[in-house]
């Protein structure tokens, strides 16, 4: 401050102006009143050249409170405001805060920075619902702070190293070689929970799969928590691998289900990456083992021969094609009551006679038909494989059975379903009650199958009723609100299917309704048959039925009409 001239009289205070030799206190003729500060308007602490000691760059250094947010630590170098408030002022205009009523720069919501900061702090402390508004957040006081502490702390904080970047792509995985272990043992996951899981042996593969899971999860509407959980599961499985880069076995995925990892989502992500090895036996195999458990060893082995031929077919005479798991399950389920009865007095199916068949068969109805079909399949196959000498089901007539139509659904039940607050249940009931949509088609209806107030299912086009359209709009709003980011394009989704692209399971609609969906559909068709007098063409065109299928409902309608006429007579 060597340039500064001090008063020639007192030598303690700077001169009033550069052109004079005295301060205002030693002014000739008596002390004079210094003018207000040209910068801040202060009438005290005058320094020199029209500025006070606070504003003059050579004045004494002082620390004060920011006038906008009351943060302690503001100085003259930033106009006596903190850095944050200076930035706040640059982008906002002066106004009266709706909360504290001060005239300060305010945002578009009419609040100053201090009141806005206080509400942000309250929201960050897990407040009880409902969330407090601006006035409620500032009602019990405001938390003050030191100026520029956040910026200073971040400047002092050491920078974290950049995250590692994956090299290459997943195209070279999985590897073609396989390292066979010397010993196989069951892993104790409880130990891993205490001491930690093994890290992936190939860090780059882990990074590639992390990137894939992140992209796959975002595309399928997963939240961040689910993505991180699946990535953690991938790391656990990579740490357990005997062969680095080999596909991950489904049996290993099932083993970590107790770690609260979504095995379905994990399997879907790995399958999309080509890193999944489904080594699990088909569910039909385990079901067959359960059904035959407890039977005599010979009978179980004979049924095993039939089961193998049904699943894989036969290329040697007598040749046969593989059957579906549904057919196998239906035939075995129908035949098992008879087989279990024979197992109490026979050790082999070779001992079963035609009299045993007649004794086991129900008197009539669909139970008799299904059991006879199942037993014929078993004995025909076993005789063709020379396991049994004769087929006891030969020449046993299968009586003609009428197709049963379930009893009508109560009107009160239908009304409750249509007016249900559950939007999926109401829409399902409406599609069944108004248009008798096939239950198997309900699962596969896509969002793009409905346009121009019409539903397109295969070659069939259905003009939707107004009541159905109302419930459709309500359900679509609920669907989008609940799962806004789902990639599943099916109309009906639930909490499970929303995270993948498969339809809901076959029994979901029945569980949703609380009554068999097929029964509601058949009730609607039968009602139309009554209304049209059994018009085959109209029934067939309206519901997409074949002539034979429509004839079943027409016959029931005719029989019911004859019964009513006989009653009146």
C-alpha cells in the first residue's frame, strides 16, 4: 500500500481524495462528514476515494454474512455474497420470496435460494408422506452454512480414478474349450456371505457382461436396483467358473436363488448374450419321476420305456413321432389311477388282463374316454417294443360321449367381474363376456393387434363393443402408469412378465378371474346359440369356430329348447 497517501495531520487515516492532504477527520476548519460509499452506500467506515473500508480493495480485510442466504464467509472480493448466490443472481430477477417475503432474486416458483435449499434438505432426510411443500419445509427454521464450503470441499477431495473400460465385445464368447473339474462338490453359500464371493477371474468379461446387462435391463424396463442386482449375480457366477469364458449353467443360476437374485431376469440376460447353458432336465422328466415314484420297479421301468418312446419317437419299426409334453402328461395322468390300482396286486404290466381294464375303466363319461386313450397308448407302445406279449386294450370299444357344456355363470358373478376395480380383471371379463375370445388367444394379444376399434387375431377381425373399449382405455392407462418402460408388447402383463417379453402363463387369466375363463367363454357362445336358435353360420362366423364346434353348441341349444317345450306341454 505504498502508493496510498496518509493524512498530513494525523498520519493514521488515508486522505479523503488523492488531490488533498487531509482525511475528513482532520479537514481544515473542522472535521467534515464523509460521503456515502459509492459501492455499497454505507455511511460508516469511510476509507478513501468515495469508498468505505469494506469496498475499497486496499481497505481492511473483513468477513461478513451473505445478505441473500445468510451464509458466513462472504467477502468484498465477490460483492459480499457467496459464490452460489452470485450465480443465482445472474440467472434470476429480483422479487419477493413467497416464503420469507424478502426482496431477493427468486426462481420460477417464487422462492429465494435460502428457502429452496431448506426444502431440498428436508426432502433428503426421508420425510413422512406426503412430502412437505415450500412453506412447511421452512416453518420450523432454516439450516445455515458456511459460504462456499461445498465448492471448497469438492476442490480438496481427491479425484477418484476413472472407471475401467471394457475391451472388445462379447462376440468371442463363450469359449469352445472346457476345463473339467477333478471333483464336484456343493458350494456352501453361507460361507460366501460371511467372507465374500470370489471375484471374476476375467475382469474384462465381467465388464462386458455388466455393459450388456445394463443395456438389456434398460431395454426391458428394469429399474437401477434390479440391474445392479443382476450384475452382482453375474459376478458371483463368473467367480465360480472352472473354465474362464464358458457359458454359465442354469443349474448354477438356480443354486444362487437364495441370494435374492432374480434368476429369471439373470437367465434372460445371459441367454441374450449367448452365455447360457441350459443343463437342467426338462420339467416333464422330473414330473414323470414323481408320478412313478412308489410303483413296483418293473412297472416303473415299463412306463419308462413308454415315456422314452413318447418323448423321442422311434426310428425303428414300429416307427413313431415324438409327442408333445402336454400329450404325454395328459395320457399318463389319465392312466395313473388304473396303474396305481394294479400295482397293489401286480408286479408287471404283463400281468394285466382285459378284465382288469374293464374293472379299472369308469362307467361312462370323459373320464372313461381319457383313461382308455392313455392305457391304449401305453400298451400299444410296450407291445411294439416287445415289453408285453399282448395288448389288453384291443377290441375295447370307446363309447361316444357328448361334449359337456359347463353350467351357466351366474349373472351376479359376471357383473362383479365387469365392474372390478382391477382393470386387468375387468378387461379380461369384458373380452370373454362380449366376444368369447379364446383363452389361449388372450395371452398372445399384442398392443398392435388393436386399432380402429377392432381386435385382429389371426384371420379374424372383431369389432369391439363400447363397454370393452371403455375398459381397454382404463387398463392401458394403468398399464402405462405401472410399467412405463416395459419392453413387453403383449396386452396383458403382470409384475413378472413386465420385465421380459414373454406372455403371461396359461393359467394367469383363470387365477385373475377366480373362475374358469373357459367357462365364461362357453357361457357366452351358448347364450348366442340360444338367441339365434342354433344358427351354425352365425355362431361360426361370430366366434371363429369350425362347423363341428358350432354344432356342439347348437345341439345343446336345441335340446334345451325341446326340454322347455316339453315342460310347458
